[in-house]
């Protein structure tokens, strides 16, 4: 058997094992009534800044916590900690994505009781995290205008399985050749059901709208679970 | 044996196989006197734009070609083709990095004779491509100021094995909180030998300096090979 076919076989086994465990996580999140968001995007797309803005908008209305995924540092977790909500760091030691084993191990020391919203910030990477289900309710992708409007079509898997896309750094759009029309056109081709928000963490534009949308989703889910 | 240890073992076999083949590629590039650059960076760091700028500066002085790595599209290769130099596209079909098998297979139909410079633009990803040697002479990393100055410390492997870092989109630095001093300080801690260039593809600032540096490296190498 060649190295390549061994790789393909093992990757397929790994993904299968991940999916079994993520299904278990999903049941656990559901039974504890926690709405879980798997938040992804390129390095530097502004995921942590978006989280900081969202926490300010949401924390008085929703009991929330954050899991921060990063290769080695805890820089992002330190930023979130300053916002006064529970945060826990996962270091992947060079690994390019979070997987459900990492989340499962961590939940043993991270009580979900009473939480309404858990946001998992994944490793900055537009490719690998898309393959690993973490038991989330929805996936949210950050795409900054400085990255270029060709990213959805170049990294389609990331957008295919997402529910929300946040087009970030909109205050810089005049300094780029990013076309919202082009990006949204490609995104809707890849995934017609994707909800799109434009946002600037610097000016605050779009933050209340995204926060409101997430709040409605969480409340809607709580009502379904209560029914 | 757990899924995780199987994964680790197979990944280590894959990397070993990759290194054997990349050593072969390195000998082939050397015997054909081609200077090969493995060019990496996040999605949207501006790799293709930097290439367009470099080609304009270099193509009259150096016989050059480009290999474009991308998941599915040939958008970047089409942009390079317009610059009037040979370009070939590798699609990884969702894969998160180029490896030496892909380069080897492609070289059967891509004659190196007479070439002085071959630039391989890797998949946009600050994690996985760092582990895969392609037989290159040097690695060059693009980091745009809009990504934030914490990226070197958060993704150290990418910077550890590079020879050149290009800090791109320098025309936008006033609109960000990117500190050149911070980024360069971290970069020098990770890799003291790294050559750093600041650059803007929009204004052209820094392009001649980077082109001149690469030209000198290529000529120096040619002289060593001739000696």
C-alpha cells in the first residue's frame, strides 16, 4: 500500500472517529441547552476582535463562554478573559485544526450547566478545520475584505457547511478592490442558505445586527428545546 | 493502537517519504541550476499580487516560471499567465498544502532547462505547508499588516524555516494597529537569520528592493554552481 493510500485511509478513519465523538458532543450540548458556535476563518481575519465586540453586546443578555483554539500561545484567551466571561485555551501544539477529542477532554473540567452560548474559536486556517465537526449548532466564518473577494470560491468547503459569514474590516473596503457583490454572489452559489453580515470591529458597524441575529437563534433554540 | 497514535505514525511516515523525494528534487533543481522559492502565507496575504509585482521587475533579467498551488481553481495561474511567463497550476482537490510528489509529477511535463528562477506559490495556509519540504532553495513568507503583528508568534513554524519574510500591504498600516517593531522583534526571536522586506503592491513601495535581493541571491548561486 502506498504512503498516499495509507494516508487517505487513516484520514478517513480519523474523520469517522471524529464524527462519532462529535455526535456525542452534540447530544451533550443539546441536553444542557447550550448553543454552540464553531467560529472559523483565516489567520488575521479578525475572529478574536469580532468575539470581543460580540461579548460586549451579548454578555448582559446571555450566559456565555469561549473556547480558544491556537497552536501554541494563549494570546487570544487573554484578550477574551478581559471581557469578563469564562474562557479556556486549547493549544494544538502545531496542529492545524481543533477536533472533537480536544473539545471532549476539555469539557470534563468546564461545566456547561447554566451556559446558553459557547463560542469555539478555531485555529486560523481556511482549509483543515472545515473537515472536523465539533458538535456545534452552527458554523460561523469570518472573511475580512483585506483578504480579497476570491476567497469563498478558492476555499469553498469552509463556506459550504457554514450558517453565518461575517465580512469583516468593512471600514477598509475603500482601500481594497474587494467587491461585496462578487463575494456574496460566490457565497450564495456555494451555499444559498448562508446568512451574511458586514461588520467593522473598529467602528462597531454591523455588530448589533450580528448580535441580535445570534440572540434570536439562541432564544428560538431554547423555545424548541423547552417545547 | 488509538486513532491518534496511528495518525501520528502515518503522518511521520508521510513526512519521511516527502523528505526523501524533496531531497531528490533539490538535486534535480541544483543540477539544472534553477533557484527555487517556496512561497507561503495566509489566504489573502497577497502572494499572487507580490508575484505579479516581482515578475514585472525581474522577467527581463531572469528566465523565470511559476507553479501555482490552489485547492480547486486556476484563478491565480490565470493572473500570472497575463504577465507573460510560463505558469502551471496544481490543484490539491481540497488538500491543505503542496507536497514533493505533486511537484515531482508535474516536472515530467515542465522542462527546467534554461530556467533560472522557479517560484512555487503554495496553498494559502500558515500551518500545514511549513511541514512539507518541496526541494526549494529558500522559503519566502508573505505576512500582510492587516493580519495583525501577532501572527509570527502564533504560527512560528512557518517563520522558523523561512529565509525571507515580506511584510505586505504596508500602505494600509496606518489603518491597523500593526507594529512593525513588534512583528520584527518576534520574527528575529524565532529566526534571527530571516531577511525582512516591507512592501506594497498597490504603491510599488519595496518591490525593487525585494527583486534586487532575489536577483543577487540567484546570481550568487549561479556563480557558486559554475565554480
